[in-house]
C-alpha cells in the first residue's frame, strides 16, 4: 500500500495491485494507478477489468460504475473495454496545491452480487509552473559607507509545482559586489538575502543593477527573475581639492579696491551639501591682513586694501575650501606686486660748502649728493644734471652718489654767488624728477692790486 514506491514519474502509469484480506465481505481489493497531470480528456488510465481479474461481461451484468464521494468525476469507466479513462484534464496544482501525494480515491461498484473495489489514481506532478516573484522589481537605497557583510532581505519566489519541480535555488548576478545567502528556515522555505562583499563608492558608480533568478529542479528547468535596482547614497567621504596647490598672480601697486586678483577653484566629488564649497582665507600674515578678500562662493580674490610695492613686494595667502560636511582642502596663493613709478627721486645733500674761495682750484668738491628712488628697475634708475655747465661739473661717483666740483677758475668779481640747480630724474615712463638748488658764495681773495 505504499504509494511512495512510485518513483519514476516519467513512467506514466504503474500498477500496484493489492488484494486485501477482506473484513467486510463485499470489499474485494484495491488498485492503484498513477498518471501525470495535464493529460488530455479520454486518456487511458488503467485496465481495471484485467487488474481486478474481472470479465467484461461481469462489468456489464453488474452494471459496474465509478462511485466518488465528491461531485467531480475525473475518471470514467468504459464498460465495453473494461478500462478507466480520463474524463477531464487534471491540473495537479488546482487539485492538490502543495499537498503530496496527490491522489483520487474512488470505488468501482458492481451489483448482483454487490461488490466494490477501491481505486486510487495518483496524479504525478509535471514541471508546468516556473518560479514566480510577486514583484519583479526591487529598489534599495544603500549608503556608500555600508560595511561589508551587511545583508538585505530579498523577496522570495513561489513555484506551484511540488518536489523536484518546485523552487530549488536562487542565483544573483553579477557577483562582484553582492553575494547571495540562503537560510533554510527548517520548513524548507528558504530566506534569501544579498550580502555586501565589496566597498561601495557612489563617486564611481551611483546605480547598480542585479538580477535575482529563482530556479526549480524540474527537467527542463524553469526560472523566474526579479530586477534589483540599487541607488548608492552619498556620504561625505571626499574633501574639496584645489585645481592647483599653488596659484600665482600679480597685481599692480596702487590698484583700486575691488580689483580682481585671480580666482581659485576647488572641486568636491560628493553630492549636494557634501560637495558645496565655501572659500575662505585661512591664514594670513599681519602685513597682508585686510588687503585681500575672497568671495566665499566663487573663489574670486579681490583687493580690499592698498598694495604698495615699496612696502611689500609679495603676499602669501593660504586659502581654504570647506564643504558643508566640514571637510577642507587648502592652497597657497602668491601675489606679486608690480612696481609702478610712484616715487620721486629723493635728493639728499650729504655735505655742502656754503662758501668757496675764489682761488679754489679746479676739481674742488663743493657738495656731495646722495640720490635715491624707492621704485625699482627703470622706475628707480636716476640720473642727475645741473643747470650750470660752465663752472661746475656734477660727477657721478657711483649710481647713487654725485659730487659737485668746480670746473674752472672762479672770479668773485664776476659772480659772487651761484645758484646751482640739481635735477634728478628716473627712467620711468613717464619720468619723475626732483630738484634742489644749491647756493654758493664766492669769498674774496685780494687779487686785484691797486695801481
Ligand atoms: C530611495 O530614496 C529615494 C529618494 O530619497 C526615495 O524616493 C525612495 O522611496 C527610496 N527608496 C527606498 C526603497 O527606500
Ligand atoms: Ca505541476
Ligand atoms: Ca516548477
Ligand atoms: Ca561621497
């Protein structure tokens, strides 16, 4: 009486005939058949007359018929041929769901004398249902900082078939970032989870797509799939980075407040506020304080004070870029000041004779002059000249030093006083110049004899 001995489901029918020891006179025996589901109406089920050892005439005379307690008569008796036929196509899933074995139980009744035989027809499952996911798309939002080993529960699939034809396993692809973990929960139902195996990086890959496939164990195998869409959520894992570590700029001295110096730029790979940059001046020496201003949104550096080449020829400013999450990057800004010709030559009389004797010899030094110009290069190169070229020479000792010397004999009687103007000009364009006037008295010597 063991139906589980029916092992080969590809064998469409197999008969077990058991003649029971009778307890109630009329019940004579039991016959079992097995047929696959989904056979067409009219298909042969079993040769009942032969299997019970009954003559077809006896079937006729006994008005043999099939008796079922429930109303559906799936199996009918062909009395003329003594065989059982399928009266209606059977869907095992509709008839038994997940119950196994799935069998029809009915009796063959005969009259004169009254007899009955119990007949069992087992309906063998065929693999006519694929595994199915209720929802075919799943969406996950996963932080890029999620740790390896984090698990995410996936929806299970169902397969209406039973046994080997039922759901067997799952496959997740691709396998580089997530793997699949199935926990058998004891009742044969597998809990499916995907496990993170590799670090995520939103900046490299913001969307991931995977396919979960459920497969059954039937032959041929059937499958069902679910798309898994993953959005990687940003965390603030990138600091702002300047496009250059050092920026160089030049600004003319005396440029007005508001003059643009240059624009620094930093980028941040993160998203939204994690990537929104605020620029600021982070570290500035006293001499540069207040002279430069940075636009915190655009990074444009402008002049906010006066730059004077003669005071500072260059500035070094540290600029910081901060994102809203508090990460920072920095760069250095070196600003050279371009000299403008804004200084007059400065004439300084080092020593001076106010009076000179008229018999002083040629080449007598009368005055020593030091001239300086705070500007640089051409703007600071100075040449001095005098207005009197007859009696005096302005002799250059070095670039910055001049001596005024006598060039001829002086004669008080001709001129008792000289006003010598010294003019010093730089080579700037336009040139700037300054002048001083030296007044020199000629002292008398008794050189005119009365006669
Ligand atoms: C993922 O995040 C988006 C945007 O914040 C949201 O609209 C969506 O509902 C989230 N999805 C899930 C599955 O949490
Ligand atoms: Ca089936
Ligand atoms: Ca199946
Ligand atoms: Ca990020």
